């Protein structure tokens, strides 16, 4: 058995059935021979994004795999791998490498050296005899602890080496760890005695599949729940105790309840300081439950720390609280308080959400979309910039993993690959990406990949012929040189690439177009609906008056 065949066999034993990438990399042929479906993208970044979505949608139970050519292919994938690291997504990356004698010779790009700062692990396979050990180490890192990309670089002159005859790879174990019992007792005491508790849930809840325990804790303590952008959909946002999700833009209730809390309990979150996160107010008693000790007490000072898997942590807390809170507290008063903040905020925005103006406001498109699709059976993601800030406050997620939120390194064009990978991982779901005319310029060619492989996503494009987010800081260059102007007829573009496209300019046609698009996806065709929208930057950033 040669190295490539052995790696393909290892991937199969680890449950991998699809591999994304861009050739030339010998793993494509080896994977295909092993009946692992190879999907070739138009650019490396999209392939990593698709692998990323596979891991997210399955809570890391399936590992997304991406392979690419040595040198330029590896360099082109760097941004997407950094995004996986930023978002803590377990993805296996298999870059080709230069011959071992040239691997570290300038200017040859070495994945082993170059990717070190933003991967969970990276290792070069130096000989065929070590393939089992190297792959076992990579998958162990992928299946244990906080997620992140793991890289195995395969030099060109290693592919033809033999693997030992005693090759007997076994799938790696996945372990979980729980928090210190003393810390659990301390946290339970703080939670039970809090007067204005708020629960802040991050994506660790998704990876631990701790959604039932989160809801049980909230209902036991009658505690309002908000989420990070990455944690959105971890708690049903149609629940009376739901505040919504945070980010650069957020529902008013998120900010109001955090600011007036006495205790904030963060579960499955890093509390990382980022422009696309929720700033925690000073002077609060903060309990942080996280899987990675590097994130504990990192950007804010905490009163109590719980290290471990989110599900095990919540199980332990619920058990510890059973003697302190005998029966669930009445949530009616808290629900009424939340509604009293939410309803005036929504009333202020209703004019935008239902506007008949032309060009169409993006908020009208989002509102009509949410009231047309089956939200519980939809997976939706945004793109960077205004689409993210316009979508996240108003989209009401009702089921786990139905919203793929992200921020931090915030790459334009990320949402397309996420939607495509989500559709492959969850073929029975309607998978949607919402993006703008700047984002499509980065990754739009891979709409052809969706058409070629019959990955029927629904792509919602806002076209306002401008880089809207940049207007405030590019006033002179826009006025004198039109530096933020962009243009395109993306409906024709989608059709030319083999998909279905419509351009919508009339608000009355939003819902009919969405319905037509959904029907086309059911036929196996990817759809791009291009809405000609008004030039407005997302305005739902807090504070809002009224």
C-alpha cells in the first residue's frame, strides 16, 4: 500500500465521504479510488469553506477535508484556514509539499512553517512508515478539545513510498472533560442567588450539542438568554426568554439586559474582544464556562471559571442547582419584561421591514424571506459587512444549527462556501447564503461549482452598486474618484454559470421570486436571486432610541 492509498483508507475509517480541493494533489485520485467523492472548486478558499460547513453542521461529528497543490495552492488557501482557526472549526487540510530536500529552501512555501501561527496542529509526513502515527495525531486533535484546522503536509517524494504491511489504523477516540466540582458549586451558588441573571451562549453549545441542557437551565432559573454570533440558534429565538444574538448589530434587548444584569453566565464562549462580538459591560459578576483554558479570563475579568465540555458543564450545574432551586421559577414576569423592550424596538424597524420603497430595502427582503421559507428546516448564513448586520438581528432562528454565524477575521465571500458545504452535509435542508455585490466579487465564480455538482443552494444577493460599509471612511475617494462604486448584472452571471437567476426590483415580487427559487432548488438547481437594494449601511447597531 502506498501513502496516498493509506491516507484514503484512514479517511474512510474516520467517516469521511467527501473531499474538497483543487488539484494537482495526489489525494484526489487516491480518494476517488477509495470511493470518497472529490469535489473540485474554482479557488482554494471556497473548498476550505465547504469543509468548514461540514464540520459545523454536524457539530464536528464529521470532519471536513481539503487538499490542494503545493506552493501556490497552499498559499491561496491560507485565508480560509485562518478563518477556520478564528472560528474554531475542525477541518483537516492536506497540502502537497515540495520534495523533502527542497521543503525549507527559500522561497518555497512550507505549510509546516507558514501555517504554524493559525492552525491547531501542523506536521509534515516525512516517510511512508509514519503515516499511521501522523494521521492519528491529526485526527486526535480534530476530535478532542477546542476545534481548529489541523494540517498534514505531504511532500512530493513521499507519495510513492510504501506503508508497512502491518497497517492497521483504528479510528481515534473522542474524549470529553468536565469542570472542577468546587467551581461548579461556586457557580451554582452565584446563579441561584442572582437577581438579574443573563445567560450568554457561544458556539461551544453547538459543538457539545448541549441545546436541551441550555434550555433547561434557562427555564429553571427564568433567565434571559442571548448568544454570540457564532452561537446563534443554540437557543430558540422564539422562546419567551430569548433576547436574540449579538454582533456588530443586535436587538436592543441584548444590550439592555446585559447592561442591567448583575450576573452574566457565559457558556461555550471565549468572551473574545472583537468588533463582531458583544461587549460585556463593566462591574458585572461574570461566570465563564469554556473548553479552552487559553480563553479563560482572557479579555474580561471573571469571578468563576468552569473548564470543560459545555454539555458536561451544564449537566453538572443542573445537578448542583437541584438542591438550591427545587422547581422552575416563574418566567412570566421576565418574559413580559423582554417583550416590553423587544416590541418597541421592532415597531421602530417595522417601516423598514415592510417598506414598499424602491430601490428595495434589504430589511424588506430579509423579512419576506423569513416569512416565506420553513425557518426550522432552513440553514442560513450571512456574508461580511452589511448583509451580516442586517440579517442577524432580525432572523429568528428556532432550531439548532439553523444559522451559521461568524465574524472575527470576517472574509468577504465566506458565506457561499458555507451554504454549499451545509447543503452537502444536510441535503434535506434549504441552505441559503445572503451576500452583497462586494462579496460576490471575491468568490462568485464558485457558483459554477454549485451548478456543476448540482448543489442546490438559494443565494440571496443584495446589489446596491456600492461598497456600502466603506462609505463613511472613504468619503473623499468616493466623491472625487468613485472608489467605492462597483457594478454587475449578476443574474446573467448566474445563468451563464449554469444556475437559475432572477433580478428583482419590485418589492411586490420578493415573495413570488423566493418561492420560484425554492422550487428550482428542489429540482437540483442552484439559485441566485439578485435584489436591487437601497444604498444603506446596517443601522441596527446599539444604541437605538425609541
